[in-house]
């Protein structure tokens, strides 16, 4: 008798994304440097944004996204956004530790 495929229910996985990035990965030092520089210019970025209106994506995250696009030679922003959805390394670099598709 031929077996049948039984759909498995949704599973919940808990892990630290940090554990999946090798300690010697070159992106670790780039992230440290980028975070330090962006922390220094954060007050200037705060002054550029109004306190009214809908909240925006943090400019620090947008800048780091462009760094990823340049480092990994991603051809388009659309392709980059797709890759951010499934590449744990990209999500770690951008401090997106939640479930893909959520802020």
C-alpha cells in the first residue's frame, strides 16, 4: 500500500538568530562599525524627522539595508526585500529578530 502525505501542523521554533551567525563572519565587524557610526549620527537623524504623522522605518535600518545591497550586489530593492524575508544573516544585520513579515 502506498503511503500518504499528512500535512504537519504549524510548529513554533524558538532560537536566537545570533547563534546562526559564525563568530568570524566578516559582517560582524561591519555591523559593529555601522551601528557605532549610526549611533553617533542618531541625534542628527532625530532632528530631520517630525514628531507628528505616521511612524516611518528608522533611517538607520534603511542605511544598513543599502549597505547590504552594496555588499551582496543585489540588483534591485525588490530582490533585496525578498532576500531579507528568508536570509537569517540579513535579518540579523538589520536587527529584525522577529518573524518574517512582521516589524
